[in-house]
């Protein structure tokens, strides 16, 4: 059974889907704690699902490294098998990637390496792309630059707004995230090996 710590910044809709999947006794992963870099709405999922939460507000720290050190202190006692960045809108500092990597994965609302960064859906629309997508990646020191673990295309439709397109991407992200964690648990995906490649 994989023990996961999930990190979020927003509503946590992808996390909710993972928590629902993990209610199935046959699903080989459990979320043991939920953390956030702000007062994220998704922290309420902790109460709903009976999972401890913590918040380490980025705004209270002088720089990324000191924020990361405080966040690592919260994560460490859980000894997670995997950190899941499920809508965390921050880049982890290198010290965290060293400590918890290669067991850190991230979901992203684009078909990487297209449209990395914090505004992937907006950027795809602005570029006039006919299609974008969703990806789950292994986190390395770069910005959305790690090995791709799963991805799928999502078409951009006439009249799409950022919100409408994002709403169609998210269900794909959820399916990919749940499937990727299953593949990691059953050994189909080997994060150690991918991080060495
Ligand atoms: C998701 O689409 C996730 O991929 C994205 O934020 C959203 C969070 O939604 N993350 C990024 O853009 C990271 N660069 P949620 O809080 O409802 O799951």
C-alpha cells in the first residue's frame, strides 16, 4: 500500500477524485496527509475524508528555500512513499526534490512539454492551439520539465474560455493521476529508473 502526501493550492478537485478512488479497498494507495501553500479551499477535504491537513503559507517566508524547509518538516513525519502535487501552484526548491525525489509527481493541465508553467490553459488558448491536453510528470528541478508518466490530448473547441477548457481537461487529469499512482504501486512505472534515464 503506497502512502501519499498530497499538496494543493486550490479547490482540490483532482485530489477529491483521488480520495474517492482510494476509498476502494483494492486501490493500492492512501492519502495520509494533505498540505497546502496557502489557505486553500481543498483543505476542507481533510475533514470530509478524515485526513490530517497542514498549511505552510508561502507568503510568510523570505524565499523558496525557507518555505520548502518548513514544508519538508511537516511532510517528513509522514514518511510518504510518494508526494503528489495535485494543483500545487509553486515550484519546489531543489532541497525538497533532493529529499523526496524521485518520488514526487505533478499533474499539469497541458500536453507537456507544450505550455509549462502556471497558466497552461490560458497559454494554450492564447497560442490558438487546436488541441492541448493533460500530463502527469515526475518532478525534477525544472518547471514542468520532468519525465512524462502519462498524458492525453484534449481538443480546444470553438468558443472555449479558459474556465470551460480547464473544466474539460480536469476529468482527464484525474483519470491519468489515479492510473499513474496505480502503475507506480504495481511497479509498471519505476520512478527510480525514470529519474536515472
Ligand atoms: C489542475 O488543473 C492542475 O493540473 C493545475 O491546477 C489545477 C488544480 O485544480 N496545476 C497546475 O497548473 C500546475 N502548474 P484542483 O485544485 O481543482 O485540483
